C-alpha cells in the first residue's frame, strides 16, 4: 500500500470516527439528559421512524413528488433564465430593457410569492414548481449575463476572422461555451435556492405531498422523530443532487479548464 | 492572389471627452501577392490598427483597402489572422480549433477534420491532436493558431506580434517554421512586430512607421538572400538603420 492510499484511508477513518461520535453523543444526550421524544428524538427513534416510512411506502411518494416540484421549477427557470441572460449579456441595450424589471422583482423573497402561487395555480404541483422557479430563475439570469459579459474579445474576433460572423453562431460557438463555467455556477446556486423554496412552498400547503409537506404534517402530530427523518432526507437529497450535477458538469462540460479546484 | 492596395487610410479614435486622437494618418501602400511585409514602429504608431482594418475588425475613418481589387469591409476567411494573445478557443481541442474556420464555411465535419489534420502535421503537432489548449506551451499554441488561420486557405495572413509573448529560443524556431510555411503556401504575410531582429530576418520589405498619428516613415527593401544569417554584416547594417529610424521617433 502506498503512502497516498494510507493517507486516504486514515482520513476516511477520521471522518467515520467523527460521525460516529456525534451519533453516540446524540443518543446519550437524548436517552440520559433530555428524556423527552418531543424535544429531542434519539438516533434509534429516528432510524425506527425511517424504517417505518420506508415500509409504508410514503417515502417514495414524498421523494418523487418533491423531485417533481423541483424539476418543474428548475427546468422552467433554465428555459426562461438562460435566454434572458444571453440576450442581456450579448446585445447592447437589452440590458437596459430587462435590468429594471429584474432589479424590482429580484429582491422580493420567493416565499412572498406563495399566496399568488396558490391563487394562480391552486394547490397543485405547478404551484410548488412556480415558487421554486422564482427562487431559481434570478441566479441563472445573473450568472448567464455575467458569463456573457466577460467573454474575451479576442475569442470573438478570432471567430469573426475565421468566418463566424452571425450573432447566432457567435453565441453558439463562442460566447456560450466561454460562459459555461459561470452558467454552471449559476445553476448550482439556483438549485440551492430552489431546494429551500421547495420545502417552504410545500410547508405552506401549496401541495398535499412531498418532503416539506410531511415535516409540517408530522409536526402537527407532534411526531418529532418523523420530522427529523424528513429533515435529514432533505439535506441528504440536496447533497446528492449537487454532487451529481457537479460531477456531470466538471467531467463532461468543463474538462477543458485547467486546474479546476474541487 | 493576395494583392493588397491600401489607399489614403486614416483612422481617428474619440477619447472619452470627445477629443479625437489620430491613430493612422493617410497611409498608402501597395503589397504584392506572396510578399512578406513587416510593420515596425514605436508603440501606439497604429500598426496593429492598420492590421485590424485589413482584417475587417475595424473600419477606417477615411480611405479604402482593396484585396485583389475588391473592397474590404467585414472580416472573412480570405484574410487569416494570428493574434498576439493566445486566441485558441480553450473549450475546443487542438484539432477542433483548426477545423473551426472550415466548419463555419459549411465544410462537412469529416472533411474539415481531415483538412485540419493536414495542417496540424504542417506545424508538427500531430501528437497533440486531442489535447486542450491549456495542455500546450506558448509556442505550441501559436503554432496551432497559425495552422488554424491557414486551414481556410486565406490569401493573406495577418500576424499581430504573434511571437511577442514567447522566449527568444522558441521565437527563433517559430520564425524559421513560419518562413518554411510561407515558402510552401505562398501566401501574402503582413507581420507586425517591434523587434528589428525579427523584421530583418523575415521580411521582403520593412515598413517603418512614425509615432502617433501613425504614418509611413520609410519603406526598406530587404534584398538579403534567404536563408538569412542573423549575424551577417549586411543584417547588422540593416538593423542599425532601422534602429536609428526608431530612435528618431522616440526623440520626437
């Protein structure tokens, strides 16, 4: 075994020990100090509730419903945000058309849109998707815009001299690939914001299923062990989504960048 | 053919307060087909501006430029350009960079790659076919940039201090390679530099320009036999002459 592997193994070991220690402390504090399932369900309580949720099938419905809300919002944010960002960044003057509208709408917290989401779409999946959309669209617009603004002039001129003259082609072959790192970063931020909005939207009863909805529902039943199960699930799923996206982008789309810091 | 006729070309830029500054003043010049012309002059003499106007990236305030009798207004692949900065598209592999111009002309992908491979061989970088630009050294990047500019078979190759960022050794090698390419392809080359060594080694004619606003100060015919010896007395004499001309400009 070489030194690098040894070091990696030691680091994994440390991480495992750290995690196990926290879980043990949690269990001990819950069992010996708090002794109240409402205030602090123990680790074992949470594991049992988790198994319970798996057994009765609720988990799959909730995850798929939440992912549906998330996807509706993210896809919409991407199809609308990307072109707006491109137009603002590429065409002189377009910035002044969109900027005032965006600057007025952007500071409104996405959750403030929930009443209108319900009025417009009712208690539907679209309604939750809409709230996710509001949260996700601005980071995508702004990062696309910034990415397009910082396209190096020399690439554009090099392309022109090689016969790539029309805006459509310059955007497709030069500006878009050049702006891709910034756009990808924007989508990552958008996914983070969208994930938060998702939970809030579901909590407010925009939908009758989903991970966020279940947190609220179990809270009303004072089943705090279940609340904790869904909290941990939300964190874990968010992490997985972010990791998958990052790996896809770095391995497939951005492998031309040198020294990418993970 | 690659015959360029530059007639009374002037270019003024506007400063932020609206006051005009002249970059080029009434430049008239005839460049023969397959000629190698170097432009040299103090910084800010408008030599890059002239090259950009010929490329179609900038428009003259007055005057006109004809390529084989046709007026130049927008960039097109008849005039290839190699920039001073590294201008390869970092998101495209070496071979895809070279094929870019061909693809833009509507050449089928397969054929474009085939032609690109020929030019890659031309600059001796076959083994880097699928590398990304960040994996190449500065000299290699400029070689690829030259291959990319040549792939569309331009009549004129415009080079804006293409070796300016390279170390002296690499620079000499690339000068040799450029002359070899020029011999094989027989394109007209317009080469901006601020190294008289480079100009004397490469050019058929050296156009010495005066400080802002840029005017042609003197055109020197370099009738030294090729391949040239960098340290031959004739080369040294010529270098001294250019040096003197440039020194006059600096004192102005």
